[in-house]
């Protein structure tokens, strides 16, 4: 009782009352409606203690956890000697240092002490130092990492003659390849490891020259499908990581082109869209033979054509013609096309005065043959390079946004010195690269199984590399739709070796469809079987002029028509299709196809093959040998190919300074050689065998 009396009326009682009022629930704080005061604090407190103690009595014999007996009001004997402590005895402790809940003034007071100022500066210095270190490391990585090559330099380009790739409409096929067929085989193409496809002419055409007599530059050949079919092809190609390049035909149109009709009818602005004359004005000859002037019955005038009479030359000095061509480029770039291979660039302009061309007096052929004249006024005439520069810096640049660079290739089959001009200059860029036809002279040009030598190949490679302006990018190719296939120009056993040559030379390789499996030319029996207009114009020389043999259907398997079509194909299939086809070679690592794919993959994985550096070595006559290296890669690689028919031992080590004695074979055309150690003073090579050797 004394304790309670002492508690009542004390400061502690006031503190307790204040605390209780704060902690009361809303229900406990309500007053009676008649204005009565709330329940007494003592009774509320007793009630709370009773409730709390009831929960612990069962385990403590009526005592709560603190030893207090609720019924007797006494504590256990062990606790009674000390003063009774309750929550009322706890005083608020104020921390001496910074703590949660401090006011703004207190925080500012502590933050300005020397300790906290030092800590902030230390953390700031560490942050800045870390950021600078990260920046320096990033700059170092960028500076020392190999430059990322544009897609057209790192890629192998796969060239397709659409009429001959695959008849995709097998149920209603007409024996002609189409967009559906190409789309169906895009996985196969991607599986080769190539990065782009180049489609020969796909434009709307009467097909007198199979797409190169264009009646509409913004529509497609109905034999290939529709524009929608083409768009599906492009979409799928891009999904597979393949770029799409088109042949572009600016030099000539078709006599069925509405532009030719407008010019013939003298519609305003189109009068001189083509070159007209009242009579034959000079001695100019067509590339396909005979006069390059033909009579138009409707206008009673003559028109100029550098190719067949079905292909009148457009006048690129006419502003409306230029607008027509640029609109067409815009159209295809907007469809997602990644580049254009501009055809016939050397023929784009002619002498406006129509002067006679000089005659070659000692020419062995006829006077009506194209080679009998010096083409001073019809080939690479003034205006070509200015126009290409305008296109490069104009529409090509406009569509070359980040990640979508538009490639310009030129098709100008002229001498190497003139070809180098098609790159343009630093201030006046033109093509990214012109097509290089030097290797077309390897073997028999008529496809009768010729041979080549290492010395010949050295000359062809050096002749091109040495004519390229500094800083420009080369390209090489073994064939196209206007040259006999490499497997026919050489013996079949050398097709693998020739592919290794193509894929390991500097620059961008362009592979013609079917060369990856060693396809040979198809056989044309008689003049009546000829489809090519170039050969039809000269019956006496059709066998050497026709381009039909290299355009034969792709050989997919050993079924009828080589799996190209259920219908009779537009050209006959090569006779060896049962032993030379994709299906047969797909499971063989060292088939022509298998060797091609491994070489492409090795090229892609090693920067030495993606540079312009090449060191041509001294070697035996029938051997081609060179070293590929790059500043971006420590490893150096020897490429050595035996273009002879007999086994030989080559001594590269003793005939060249600075060449390692030993190395490891990384890629081989024949089985049993890869990963073998070899010595370069006695390196054995079978006829037609090629090796890529990493030098020690």
C-alpha cells in the first residue's frame, strides 16, 4: 500500500497518465454520451495485467514470466529483495551521435564536421577515379580491338541466276526457277556460311535477253512470281542474316518499255530519251555483233543499241531518264534491297558527235565483229564516273543509314587499269568495288577441260591487286552467267582447289551458284537448241558465243531433272547430275561442298583472310602459294594448292626467306590431312590438293 501511495500524485503518475492517453485505442478514448469521464486508469491497467498474466499461469504455477503472482499480489521470494521494475521505470535515452529521425538542423551540424567532410571527399575521389579507369579501359579496348568490317567485306557473296536455281512452284511449274524456289533454299544458302546473295536480273521483261531487256524497272518478271513473292524472299533472307543484292540495268531498256514508246512518239521531254538518227551515222558495232543501229519502222528512224536490237540504249544525258533510274533505285531500296550491281557501266555514255571508231587493221576476224574496232567513243566515255559519283553520294548515301549500308558494285568488263577508276577517289567515291573477271581466263575458255599453273595465277592476282587504288577493297570470282564454269574450264578434280583459291584471296569472293558442288557446264547439242540471243545472232560461231552452258539448272539431287523441276527444264541438266549434286555431297566432309563450307567458315574466323595483305611466294610451276596475314591477328597462314595432275613435294622453306620450317594443317581439300604437322621443305601434295597451313 505504501508503494501505491507513493506512486499516486507523483511525477511518475503524470508521466504514466500521459503515456496511457497516447497509446489508447480509438475505442478507449471515446467518452460517454452524457459527458462521463472514461474509465479509471487504474482499472484499465489492472485489466491489462490480468489478461497478460492469465496466458502464462499454466506454465508458472500462477506466476507470470516476471515472477509476479496475480492472485496474491506478491512476487516470488527470489525476486522480492530487489525493487519492483515495470515499464513505467524506463526513461527515453537520447543518442550522443547521428541517429534516425534527426532534424534538418542537427543533420547539417553533424555533416559539416571534419570526419564527414573527409568521408564525402574520399568517396567522390574514388567514384571519379573509377569512372576514369572505366573510360580508359573502354578506349583501350576500342583502340586495340580489330576494326569491325562492313558486311560486304566480311561476307562471301553467292550469285544466283534465278531462272536456273529452283522451280519452286512444283505443282504448276514451267521448268523455270523463281522467287519461291530461291526462298525455299535460303536455309541451304545460309548454311554455306555466305553473307549475301546477288540475283541476276529479275525485272519485267519480254526475255529476249532473259531480263536484260527491261520493260519495267520497278516490276518483276512474271516467270519468277510477284512483287509480294520477292518481298517474302527479302524478309526471310534478312531473318537468316543474308543481304540481298540485285543486278541493276541502267544502260538499255526493251523496245517494249513505255519510255521507248514515248520517245518514238516524241512526247514532250522524252524526245531524246533514246539516241535516234535519220540514217546509220557511223561504224559502231554491237557487243552482240553487226551494226549497233537498227531501223524502227514506226518512226522511220534508226536507234542506237550497244547490245541486241531488242535493247535500245537509253540516253543518260536526258534528265527524265535519270529521274526514272533514280526512282527505280529508290523503289528497290525501299523494298529492303541492300545493294545494286550496276550493269554495263562502261556503256552508259557515248560520243554525242557520233564519230567513227578506229579500225584494228590486223584483226583476224570479220569486219562486223565487235573486236574489230577500238571502242574509243562507246566504252568508258566521259560522264560515267561523274554519274556513279552522283549516285554514290546521292541516293546510295541517302539510304545508307546505320546498319543498312547500300553496296554499289559495278560490272565493267574492261582492262584492269580502267577498272581501277571505278572506285572513284576519296573526294569523289564511286563503287565499293568493281567486279573482277581476271580469274575467268583460268583454264579453257570454251569449257573443254583445260589447266592452269601457279605462275599464271600469280600474274592474274598481282595484276589486279597492283591496279587497285590505295585503301580500296578488291574482289575475285571464278565465274558467272557469262563465263564457262570453273569445273569445265579445269578438270573436275580441281574444282575443290579452285574454290580454296577463291575463298583465300584478298577481298570479297563472289561464288556462282553450283560452283560450291563443282557443277560443270550443261551441253547444248545443236544451234536449234540455243536459247541465248548472243549466239542466235551468229550461227557460224554459236558454240563459242552461247552462254547457255554456264546457266544450267542447279543440281539438287539425283532424281529426274536433278530435283530442279518436275517439268522439263528450260535448259537441259548437266549429264553428271547423279554423281554431282547437293544431296549426295551434304553428308561428306571432304566433298567439294564440304570443303567449300569449311573454307568459308575458316575465312570468317580468321582476320588474316579478311585483310588485303598477301605475300606471293616462290614455288614450283604447277603450285600456287601465298601467305595471308593481318595486323589484327598473330597467326600467319600459308595457302598452297597443286594445280597439276601429279603428286609432288614442294619446298617452300628453302625457296623463300622468313618462312617457318613447320606448321599445322588447318583446312584441307582431301581427307586425312587436317591438324597434321607438316614440314615445308618437303610438303607432299596430290594433284588438285589444297592446304591452309598455320605457320609456327
